[in-house]
């Protein structure tokens, strides 16, 4: 989780939107929950 706090917003947002793959070194349960929530939204 703490590794996510060090990721700049300009790198984090593309990962959440699916424009960029999630690097293995920051992949964690918290990030997976964020991604699952993001994919549950409808626009």
C-alpha cells in the first residue's frame, strides 16, 4: 500500500484507467480493489 503513495498522479491515473499496465512492484491488494471499483463503474 505505501508504495502506491510514492507513485505520481501522472503515472497512477493511466494505470487506473487501463491505459498503462500496472508494474509488478506496486501491484497490491489495495490497488486491485481500486481497479475492481473502477471497472464496476458505468459511464
